[in-house]
C-alpha cells in the first residue's frame, strides 16, 4: 500500500464513523477505572469474574516475579518454559478434563496456531459467519478451502458437509459469540462432527470460567463430555483476569501443536509470573462459585429492566448484553453521551460486526453491584437508547 494513500483512507474512515481511538486507563482494571483523571463506571470489560485486580492474584504475580524475574527470555521450546508454565498446563488439563493443555501467549495466536498446524490447502474448514476474527484469519492463512455457514444454522452446515468428499475437514465455532453473546448449538455441532466424520474445534474464550457450575464453560453448561470436543481453546485474559490462552485436548493433539504450531514455536513464552498469577485465578474460578452466581443475578436484573424500558435486546443470557442501534454514527453519539454521564460502553461498528448492526456492547462483571445496574438503566433511559 502506498503511504500517500493512508491519510485519505483514514479520512474516509472518520467520515463513515468507523474511526477507532484508544482511551488511556490511569488505574487498575476494575468496574470503576479512571480515565483522564475521572472515575467512570465501566460496562465494557471482559473481566467477567473481577479477578484482574484480585489481591491474591497480584500477590502470586509479585512472588513469582521475585523468583523468576519479569521476562521469560525465550520461546517455550528454547529456554522459556518455566516450572510455573508447566504446572499451569497440568492444572488446566485437570480442570477441563483432558489429557494435556498447551499455553499460548494470546488467544489470537492459539487459534492461528491450531488451525495452521492441523489444516493445509487440502483441508476444508467450516466456520460460523460470526466467528471471532482470529478464527477467520487462521482459516485464511492455512490456505484451506473455507466454507462459511449462516450464524448457528445447523441445517445449512449439514447440507454443506453432506456435499463434501474431503476426509480432512474441521468444524470451527465460537462457544459464546463475542459480539452477540449467544451460544453455539454445541449438541448439534457434536452430532454433525460425528456423523460427517469431521473434527470439531470450539473457541470458548467467553465461556471458560463463566459458564457451568464449576466454570468449565459451554461444555459443562450444555452437559457434553469433553471427549466430544477434541479441540478446545480457552483464554486467560477474560474470566481469569490475567493474559494468554490455552488449548486443551489429547496427548496427540498437544504434541502435534508443539511440533507444528508456528505461533507457539516462534513466540516468546508469557512471563512465568503471569502463569503463576493464573494458577491462583484458576483456584478462585473453581472455589468461588458465588462470582458466577452474582454475575447471573446482575444479567437477569439488567434484562428485566431493559425489557421494561423497551430496549432491543439480543437472545443472550451471558455476560455479553448487546443493544443493537443500527447506524455507526448514532452508536458513536450514544457512546459519547454515556461517557458524558460517566458510563463507559464502547461503540462496536463494522467490520467487527455486520453492516447495519452497530451496537453498544454491554458487559457485566461479578464486581458490579445492583446499584451499578440501576444507574446504567437510568442513564440508558435518559439518553433515549431504544
């Protein structure tokens, strides 16, 4: 791309109300962060369980930093794989119920790494049209044939699988869809994968830690044996409150990824202190079920109040509660009005979501209070969000 064209493209993006800018947070992550010297009430973080600033998690991080230093120094396969990394992988596998788990530095890299290691130009990848960008990009980079099906449309997916004679095919879906908040039809996906001889990969970034009695995600929530989902991806930067991601599966899967996954092999390992902090988060996820119960209570409170206000809600009962506005410009204006009243909610616009579905993506945390939700509803009503 010629550099002289970039300013023109940026101007076009501004004119279309699609320009993105960053807000600088001046405080620890919480539901009441400080931005530009002002405390705001945030409803756009993915810190679903409120663990990002948990004192025990911080204590574990500091203790490990004293023991291991700050940087890991190298990739896992060179000299960067510490005892903290190794123990976290064992504990994650035990938590999920798989033979092995493998850490990645980010969720994006986990999805790129899995799909690039398992698929090539002779493969077929079947993806939900609303899958996360990392899954879509991974399929593109793999050079496999991509077959995208309408959101959660099992009939269309079945029809497309039926017409395939390829022996190397994989169904890939989000578990909880990040912009709509709804769930994948996991029972149907498992059934299709079995009957059509396809592998199944689920990215449960927004379900792990949040869904299920023990926080094991959509698989526990739906009640499916983990063996029915041979490739499970989870993130550590959302409900766990730290950073990074993992892939859980069989011994064969994990060893294959160690040998072939380029985004694993050629990336510096996350700091050992992050792994240590995540081990504490994992314990809290399992022992403090009240966080999930509190979260569900707040979601129910919001949905009830929003319905009474006549807000147009999507079919989501997760921590992600989008209010679809439609136009990008109107969504930006509403987001700005909210911030004027000290409420932070991002305006989500294309290409993150389809044209005409720009939205206020409202998310909840276990550290929100009922009073916080009441304030949100009051302000949404005052600025006439419908």
